[in-house]
C-alpha cells in the first residue's frame, strides 16, 4: 500500500494541524462523551486513523492546508475524532481498494465507503449516511447519449480495480466489456485518449472526473445506488453503538449535508 509518499506529499502539515484541532476543539454534539472503553476500542493507538482515498469527494480531495481539504469521509472522520477527544490522522491511499484493505488488516480505524455485503465480511458498518447514484461518464468525442447505448459487444467500460462496480455491471449489462483501471486519474486519461468508451462508478466521482476532462459528460439516468456507511474493523463491536449514534447525529445536525456541500458532491441524497 503506497501511503507513505502520498502522506508526505499532502499531509505532513495536515496531520499535525488536524490532530491539534481535534484535541482542542469543543464538540457541538449533544451526545454523551465517549467512555474510556469506547475511545480505546475505536482509537487503540491513541489517535483516530481514518482511511481515505484520493480523487473522490465522498472520501478526500487533498489540498495544501486543512482548511482547503475537502471530502465527506475526511470531514466525518475529523468530526468523529473531535467527539472522541483524540487526535485525527487521515491515512491517504491512491485507491479505495487499499483503504479497504487497511481496515481489514486493522491498520486504519474507520473508513466511510459504499457498504456492500461483500465488504461487510471484513468490517462492521453503520447505517447509511449517503445514497449515491451510479452512472457512466463518456469522453469528449463520444456520440453516446443514453446509458443503454453502451450495452453492446465491443463497448469498453472502465471500472476501478477492487470496486464493486465490475460485478454489478456484469449482472445488469450483458454485452459490454469491462476494463479495469488502477486509479481514477488513469481512467480519466484513458477516456481522454479514447481507450475507454465510458467509465462507470458513482456519480459523485464521475462529476469530479468530468470537471477535470473538458467536454466529457455524465450520462442522464442511473443504474443503481451506492449506500455509504462508516466501516470499522471486525473485533471492535464495543464501539459500534457509538459510531451508529455519531452517524445519526451527523445526519440530524447537518454535519453530513455540510460536508457534502463543501466537497461539491453531486448525485447524492442524505437518507433519513
């Protein structure tokens, strides 16, 4: 997992500043303070290590300073650390598959991601806090207007390695060819070069990719939803009730909605 170089690039000052803020800020939540037991279960190293991955507004869009860094997962992790009363440490990965592996291996303490049955084998999830439409992004020269036009032999549809998209696409669309891409940046470059006919994932990511590729388009309609929850490593069940209450509070007091707005997340709904 290539965390060290990314964290050196984006986050040496960020980790320090965010950790100081987490330790000094006063929570606005009405929830009772975390017990020592819950704090030890959720942050056994003494700090909350939050797994995030680059390029998705539902996770993190890095910047030079904490004030400019965006992302729903990043902000929820920072807020949870604040409410726990522990330092906040974002652990930044180039792709989601690596962030998920870090939770499975207990190298990170929490992540905020699409809560699927397959992923629930490796981590325990809270209730959903975001529902995100799935869709397709086509390149600047594409004549395609509707997603149904992509389901034909020879269509090259990109999907991220380690994502849930590949299996779901194969079930719902019978004729397209799935091309696995190592990173979102690589997928954007492949669309620009005409090496993909479309890229498939949730629309929060697709709109971010489209902003970086002039002339590209997110097709209308959706082919399903991703339901985002907070995931913690197996074996930390004693902290699960606290995480679920945190998510309930974060939805009710507008923390989720504000984080989504700051990150410019599109194609999402905050479930009740």
